[in-house]
C-alpha cells in the first residue's frame, strides 16, 4: 500500500512538472524537483541501504543544506 501511494505521488509530481512548465512557473518546477528527488531517494533506500545502516546519516539532503545555510 505504501508503494502504491509513493507511485501515485510520483505521478502527481510528473503532472505537476507538466503544468508548471506550461505555466512557465520556475519556482514551482524547482519545488517539485526537490520533492521528487526526496521521494526517489527514499524509494532507492528501500532497496539499496542495508537495514542496519542509516543512509540519512551519510548524505546531506538539499533541504538540510538549505536549512543550515539560512
């Protein structure tokens, strides 16, 4: 069920990309890029990160780097 929800969210992101590009809404595209990257990273971690490893501890996400710079 979680995977189905993630897939639906990815589809919504893609539709949002199309709408934002059509509207020439660059901030909306950038916002969606970060949301989609985070979703993709979470999906990849389910398959590539061993359960004993905390993948988030090894990689700083764009959101974290923006928060620490402000």
